[in-house]
């Protein structure tokens, strides 16, 4: 095998599949935009379910797309055409829509299913490799998934065709997003445990260290007493506040090391000599993702944020440790 042969195959496949997608994009102008819009608008108004069906590789794409639309907030499920003919048609109703996926456009299992589908032709969309096929005539909307040839060396294994079908299905998902005006916040409600959902919904107050777990002193305290407090509550920070819980400043372990290195009498000096009187802070209701941006700013690059409420009273601290426990990644600090 010649040097570079593997890379040339990789390149060839990518280019062929990209060209197939570009060719499909040029044929979209023949579609009825109004019908596509009504397909999704009508489904939403009826509070229906979007079903996807397919066999083999097309079935895998159908499963993936059911999952994609579900993540966008639409009730959507994969319908196995064989199982549907043996009792699984129960959940399917007239108010639902279905997307049929077939490379040939004449998949036997789907052809047998169509006569028993409760929804009419207007509620069926096809992602088909043959727009003149039997299944195409059973759909009101057909997206052309035909390809000149598969990227497979023997022109047999579904490669280019499945890539194109998946791309067109993804395009439909984005169309749905636009139609229902899906916002990041709405999207996040369907991803509460993932980093994406956390980035859009998780607030500092949910993961911060509360005030009673953090060392706190008045500005009249000595550095020695600060060290004792930080030993009792080893969080890497000491908050300096007044009797009303207004933040006066903070001191971290690095500040203490610098103080001891520069002043042999530092332990007996008041904390006010060494504390940071203008620390960067965040609000109790601040999103964790926004607080993380503050901490990773090239101008600051800090590891601890005091957390204040609307009255600017200290509530606790947010540290890198809390971000990591919540699943956020931290930019390298080298």
C-alpha cells in the first residue's frame, strides 16, 4: 500500500459525502415551504407526537432523530415498523405525524405498515432515496435523499446515503427550532443534568460554600488569628467583614505567604494591612457559567469569588473546587 493511500481514501470519502449534501441543498428549492411549516405547526397545535420509522441503518437514523427532536422539547419516538404491526401501534393516533426513512423508498416493512397508520397523508413526511417510489406517494412532503453512489468501495454499504439522510433530518430539526422559537433557556430545561443545561440554569447559590463554612474575621484581627481561623475552616480563604456582614476584603493563602516573606512581624499585624480590599465578587443569583468567566478572565485569573446578595451582604464563596464538582472544566492556568 502506497504511502498516503489511507489518507487519500479518507479525503475522498469526506469530499464525496460533502458533495452529496451540497447537491441535495440545491434541490431544496423544489420543496413546498408552506407544507413543511404546517407539518410542524399543526403538530404543535394538536399536541401530537412525532414518530420516526425505518429499518436497518435507516432505523438507526430514525432513533437518533427521535432523540434529537425530544431534546428540542417535542414529544418524539422511534416506531419499529415490524413491532408496530404486532401490537405497537397503540400509542399512534390521528393527531400525530410520522417521518418515514428509506433509502429505496420501498422498504417492505414500512410499506406494510402505511395502510394501518391512523394519520393521513398530510401528516407524513418522507426522507427517501427515491422520490418516485411507493412510499413517496404516501407522503405529502418528500425530501430527496438519493445519491449517485455510496462512498463504500463496492458501492454497497450505506455511507453517503446515510450521511445525507442524517444531514437532511438535522436540517428539519433546526427548522423546528426556528418555528417554535426555541431559546437556549427552553433547550436547557430538557438537559438539566448535562453541562449545557447547567451552563444555562445552574446558579451560584446552588453550589457555593455557605458563609458558616468559611473562615471570617473582622479587619481588626491579627494575621495570626486569621491563620487559626483558616486552620479551623480550611477552605483556602478568609473573609474580612463587619458585624453586619458587609464584605471589607478577603485574604487567601498566597497573600499570607507573601506577607510572611516580606514582614517578619506580620503575624502580629492587623489583617487590614494584607487583605485584598477590592476583590472580584459575584451575585447570589449569578449563573455559575458567568461566575466561571469572571474567574477565568485573563485580567484576573482567580480561584475564589466572594458571593453577595442584592444588599451586598456576604453569603459565601465560590471556588474552583465547586465548579469542578459541578462538572465544569477549568481552563489551564499555566
